[in-house]
């Protein structure tokens, strides 16, 4: 009898445990949020714009000198005089520095002395040769010696001329690398000279925007030192991409307002060029990566995941192609609970 009572007690306890576990499970299920996939998701959206919409383009860049060189000497020598300072304007051919030419002058004096004696000999031998008093070969050797000395004299004169380093063009001495008493040689830069009158404006352009730059396109450049824009013309597009697969694009312009090299500027222009039936959408609509982009297109109250192709970027907007058309509504926000073919309520 006691054994039966013990079994009944155990069975009763087990029943109580089972009932309690069942109640705990129901309470836990009630606490867990049950997402209703049929409930509409509130999202933000916009209507796809016209493919021929005017595009305002802005690119930042730097002004650079058309001519910028480091000036070196053509010969070796000790620097005896420097005629310019950093920041000084110079004209083409203006003397920048002078090297010691004393040894060259001594060599020139020796050659002139020899040449004077040989010319006197030439005159004497010319008279004697006419009278057959000396062989003609003697006169010829003297004349050859004169020609050799004159060639040596020209060489020395050229070296004396090159002992003065001159500006190769009109510009400004931006840097000076030499001092009096130093040694100049063809391998050692002495000055950096830049042309501030003729400048170029340089920008880096992503490959998707290269099609926008043509020779007949009008451009304008703005800078912080003037409220007026400067007209610019396309001069060069690099044939090789650089970092980030961008391309260097250069523009020629007239520096009539005193812009200095390495100043910042912005190039702005407006284009109405269409991109082969491309449409314009906000970059906020893109899901996934830009290499495999997709968007949600709202159709009959549902968000349909749709692949597209990106042709170009203009700030926060993209030119795209795909199974979309002008007037379609696309999702630009509220992606947290969104999935393909979800019911949506669009706030625009």
C-alpha cells in the first residue's frame, strides 16, 4: 500500500512539473514579438526623374603653373654673386647669379695673346709667300693655328657667358637653394622658377564622368579670392588612370586676378547631355554594393527587388539603367523590415 502511495505521489509531482512547464512556454511565446509578414511596412520613397534632367557638376582641384622648373647652371663654378631673392619677379634672360670666371678670363687672355701673334705671323708670311720667300705650307699652317685658337676662344667666351645663370622665362623665384660661396654644377638645382601669368587648373575625374569633358564644352572655375568665375578651356585628359581609377583633366585659363599656384578652386558647369536613356535616382535607394546594385520598386503596393546598372554619379544622384521607367516609385528609406514583395506604405 505504501508503495502505491509513493508511486502516486511521484506521478502527481511529474504532472505538476509538466503543467508548469507548459504554462511557462505559453508565457514565453506571448512575450516574443510575432512579426506579421502581411502587415504593410512604412517606407520612404521618391518618383524616378526624367532622363534628360539638367545636371550641375562640381569638381574640386588645384591651380598649377604652366611653367615650373628648377634652374641649374650649365657649367661648374663657385658662386660669387646672387642677384635675386625668393618671391622676386624676374624677366626672361635676367641674371640670377654669377659664378667665378677669373680662371676663364686668364685662359681668354692667353688665347688672345697667341692669336695676336699668329695674326702678325700670318700677315708677314702672306707678304713673303707672294714673293716666294717662304713655302706656302708655312702660311697654311699659321692660318690653321689661327682657326684653332679662334675656336678655343669661342668656347671660353661661351663658358664665361654661362657663368651667369639667367631666367629661362618671365616668372617668380618661388625657392632659392644656393648661397654666395657655394658650388654650382649642372646636377645641383639653384632656384625654382614658376610662371604665375599662365596657369592651368587640374582636377581628378572618375571614369564614369569622363564622357562629360569635351573640347567645345564651356567651363568656369571659381576661387576664394574672387567672387567672379574664370572661363576655362579643356586642354588635356590623361590617357592613364591614377589612384582610385581617376583621370587627371587639365584646363587652360587666363590669370588676370592674381591667382597663385597651389590655390584651391572649383570647376562648375551644367550639362543637358542624356546618357543613352539613363534615368536619375537618389543614391539612398541603392541596396547592396555599387558593383551589383539593386533597388526596391513599388508595384501594386509591394516592394519588388530590382537589379540596375549604374552609369555615372553626380553628387547624391546616380544615372542608372534597368527594368525601371520614368514615373516609377522607388524606396529610399525604411529598409529595416523590408523584404522582396513586402506590402508597403510609401511616404514621399
